[in-house]
């Protein structure tokens, strides 16, 4: 989704902005632009498409202060006119923006009669509004910005430059992420620490409805009424090597391969020296105090919630309900007496989930965020956080975050169960079982050639496909089908195997690929019955089975793992299937069309 970078007081501004935007490419975008101020000269450069195209246009663009943006179109098509930065009526003020301004049409009508707009974006209206207050009404820049912020409704992260003053970038935020990066003799602005990690690991958070005056040698935080706020800096635990592809052709493949390491990192993070599971006692108490757990999430994280439900229920003796964040934000169902909301989010920035968290906080409902990004909005605003320790996930298609989410929740379930004296929890040797999962993933990863060869025939040209499974395998089928469709564009559904015959089987015709997941010793035979039903109607079937239920005829066989953890190991071959299918179809694995890594609009 949209990304913001900015720098003040470094003569290398153009390079810093372009390199920052390159680091944000993974988030998904369709156009980009920079504005650079050098002495009396200013340069506004925009391009539709990749950053490489923008970069090619920046020869001779020099200056010490600038802002840049990657745009993921919401209001208006991806054109140069709609790309950010946008300028005010006279061109003096220049603005980049992430988020959605809800009342932009009202603002246009009420304040901006006679103004000329180049594109259709809400952002252009915001910068015209600031320009009007400063240039037509005579307010100082700061007063004009503040006045505009009091009027604008919606989500935003803004970085504003007055081209008559190269010494300052003004920023403000509400709901959309934005950070200040602290350099040596210069300062930066970014929507994601990853953008500026080449320059600094020192950052400062900005809270909602704060305005920050960023100069080369100072950062001043205040609220919209001008009251100063103190803010300490923090060190981002990111490593440049974490965000490189190394020798891998795609981030997705690197991240799939990292999964055994992530499992072992989680063991380290959630055990003590004696190998005992350790989770923050306040989190254990929050679960113990709840009469029902509500898991709120979107997409892959939602699927990780389903995959963890049985384990959480059986080990914590607490019922677990799942909610799609984008639905619950607007219609909260009847809740139990003592709910606990668990937000699962790789990025910690998903606007749909945040919307529910804001409501939960208003209602006084305790909350826990399970996220990969420390300091992210969902982490900051929930009562508790558990981290995934998966390292940055750059590919749009989530892989290692999904498996880490289930593993992190396994530590939670085990810790609560043990504290409650739950017999199943006491018998569940999580550290040992997770080590077996890591080994099982390693052996699947050593079968890449086999998986690749199976996929070529099955998925190279098909228009649609189905994943089927029962029990835990059904939940994996949901995730497997999302993975396949989001990067290969094959229309794919994940189905409860037994439900297929109640309608959807009508779609099976000669050659339709059906991929069946078999891990549960009780349910596998029933799924095999459903495989017969689709095969009899012409489906081309591929089976993925755990050894305990495998037959000689199965295509991909995995080491058996503990049933609570089978969604972790079963998903790995399906990630590789999505990866190879996408390669065979000649598509960009890491940057699927229309998608963004971190979805910061509702
Ligand atoms: C798919 C994928 C998305 C995310 C969803 C929620 O591969 O990554 O479905 O899972 O957008 O994002 P987070 O987990 O960051 O809240």
C-alpha cells in the first residue's frame, strides 16, 4: 500500500528518497514520485509503474530536502497526474499522503471554489486547502496546516513541504503509520522503518493527531492545538541483511525456506534456559480471566486463527470465535460477559483490524495483538503483544508469518493450559513437537523439484482449482487456495471436503485440478471418499498426505507431526505449489497485481 519517505538536511536527498522508495516497493504500488528542493530550484518527478522508471527520470535532481511516495490507487486511476507529491494552487506547498480523506468532496465544495485540480485524488484537495489558508487567508504555514488538520476527517499520514523554506518538513498522522528517522546531522520521515534502515536505526513514533516539525537538527512533536509533547527515540531491531533477497530469485522462496529457522527462533523466544515455556504472566492472566476468546484478523492471518482454534480451545478450556476484521468494524455481534480480543496481524497495521481494536478499547475489552512488527499500531494500542520473531516478510504473499502465528499461539495455549493444570497441555511437549515440525518442513523443502514437477502439468494453464480437506486440513485448504489465487491468478477455492457435494461439485469437469490435504487419521478416509467422487467426474487430483495416513499413490508425503501443529507443516507444500505455479505462468511471484503488503485503508 502507499509509502512515504522524506529527508531534511542531507545533500544526498534524491538518493535517500529513491532508495527508501525501493525498500517500500514490496508493499505494493502502481505509481511513484519525489519532490526535491535544492536552493532556489525545485524538482517534481513522477512516474507510473516501477521505481526504476522514476529513478531513470531523476538525473540532475539535486537538493537537501525532499519527500517521496509510492501510490496504491484509491481515488483516481494510476496516472502521473494522480501520483504524489501533489502541489497547492500556486505550487508553493507540496504534499504526500497515505490514507483516505473521507470529507474531501465537502472540503472542495466549501473552501476551494475557483481552484484548479490536475487529478482526482483526495490528497490534492488537502494541499490546496493548506495553500489556501496560507496564501489566500494569510496564516503562517503552521497555522494553515493545523487549521486544515482540524477540518480533514479520515485516515492520513502527511508530509508537507513549503518550497519557500527548505529547512522544514511538516508531518501529521491519524490512523496511518508514520515514523521519524533520526540521522546524523539530518532527519527523515517514513511510513515504515524499513525504508530508512540504510540510513539509521533510531526512530521516533508519532501518535494519532500529532503534528511534527522536522528539521535537520531538531524534531518537535505537538498536538493540533500546539501543546508540545515529549517523545523518546527507540532502536529498530532490523538488519539490512534481513531485508535483502540474498541469492534467492524471489523473497517468497527465501521466506518459505526460512520457516524452520523461524520455528527455532520462536522456541528460543518463548522458553527459558530450562526449556520451560514462558509467556508474559499478564497475557496468561488475560486469557484466564476471559470466558471467550475472539480472534480478529484478515486474510492469511484470519486463516492462522482458524488453524489455532482447536488447540486454543482444548488447551485453555476457553471457547474461541473468529471474526473477519472488516466485518466486525461495523457490526460487533453479541459478545460474552468477559471477552478477550486477540488480533492476529503480520504487519500490525491492517486498518480493518485497527478499526475493531479502537472499538474494543472504547468498550473496555482487553486485547492482545500477535504481530511480527514491534511498535506497530495494533501492538501499541492493544493491552498486550506477542511477537512472531519471523524477521521482515517482504513478499506480498504471507508464508513465514502464517506459520509463526500458529506457533506463537501454540505457546500461548500451552502456557495458559499449564497454568490452569489442563492435562492435555501438560502432556503436550510443545518444544519437542515444534522441533519435529521444523524437521518436517526441512524435508518438504528438500522436495522442491518433485513439487515443481507435479505442479507444471496440473496448474500451468488451468483457469480454476480446488483445495479440499476436513478438520484442520480444511483450514489449511482455505490458506492454500488464497496463496494460489493471489499470486498465480488461478481462481481457487478452499473447501471442506464433505461440503463439496452440496453444490460446488457441479463445477468439477474433465481436468479440473483438485488438491486434497490429508493429515487427520480419523478424517482422511472420508476425504479419500470425496476424492473418489471428484475423480469420477473427471478431476485431476493431487494428494498431500502425512505419513500416518499416506498411501503409495499419494503425490506428496510429509513427516507426521502433532495434530495441533499439522497446519504449520501441511501448508508448506501448498506455498511451494503456489510459488511454482506462478513461475510456470510467467508472473512476478513477489508483486502480484492489485495487492499490497500492508493494507492500511478500510
Ligand atoms: C496474503 C496476505 C494477506 C494478509 C492480510 C492481513 O498472503 O498476506 O491476506 O494476511 O492482508 O494482513 P496482516 O496480517 O498484516 O494484518
